[in-house]
């Protein structure tokens, strides 16, 4: 109250705003604490699983995997290349000089993959039709 006996309008308004700010700060602190606990738990799980991953990696025969990839007459390598190129194009978005957007890149990649599968089923190496 001021000396004239009138109540200061700013005094009553500052109290609800300060309560709201405190509540917002407490909620933010709770969110940060919960997030920290979740991330810490996830890191502990990853650290606990590292020895299992190392043991699994030691048991993998790299030569056998290489033979399986190359066994398809190059179609597996071509499929991996098409897959990687499609997803790279989708991640980049639109390349300068090309009129192809993300949806077009996905359609082109799917078409090339289908062409590769059909060509492999017919007995050709890279999916190209015999003329």
C-alpha cells in the first residue's frame, strides 16, 4: 500500500506470476533430472553389453560373410549400392542440377531394385534385358 492508502496494483499481480515461474522452474528441473536418469541408465546398459558384443564379433567369420555377399554374381553388391545411394539421396534432399526430389529418389531406387531382382530371376547378372 502506498501512503495515500491505495493499494499498489503491481503488488498483487507480481505474486501469481512468481508462483507460476517457480512452478515452471520446478517442472524444468524435474524433466532434466528424469532425462539424466534415463540417459545414465541407457549408458549403463550399453556398457554392460559391450563384452557380449566383443565376444559375438570374435565369432564372426569375415571370409564367410564375404563369400555370401559375392555369391550372387554381383547382385548383392549392386543391391547394397542402390540402397545406399537411394538413402544418401533422400538424406541430402535435392541435388543441384537434377529435377528429382526425395519421393522421386525413393521411386527410382525401388525401380532399380525391382529391375535388379527381375533380371537376376531371368539369369542375367546385372538385371539388364538381353536384346
